C-alpha cells in the first residue's frame, strides 16, 4: 500500500499510533518545505457526530493544524443550490432578530 493510500480514512484508522506518526512524517517530508518550522506534533483524538478519529495535530510556523484523513466518498456541501441557508439561519437567528440588531446599530 502506498503512502497516499495510507492517508485515506479507511486505511488510516487501521494503523497503530506508531505507524500513523511514521506515515505522517513521510507525508510531511513530501509536501512541506524542510525550512518551515514544525514546533509541535502529537496524536490527538477528535469526535464529531459519533465518528471518532485519532489523528495528528501539529503547529507549523505558529499555526495549529489538524490532519484530516482522506475519504473518496465524502460529500461536501448540500443539494440546496445557490440559495442554501443564509448566515443568520446558520447562526440560529430569525428575521425579527436581525431587525432588532439593525435598530440597535442605528
């Protein structure tokens, strides 16, 4: 199995902690310039909607990053077309809340 295949979710979750660190260090050597400072790297556990993932978090040039293993079957976005949800709907506000905020700003 090649490096990129090991970085896919289906394979990544089968790797031991030691194998994850080794594979990720190989990926870093291929995709990150060696002059860039990586000051922190550790295994971390994350969970979203019941899906758990043990992966790598690292700090590159002072910015914190989390490696998210690939998934060829991931669906990004939704089928609502260009209309979708407005920002205030995502934040849980209704139209009346927006009017109140506008009045306070005036």
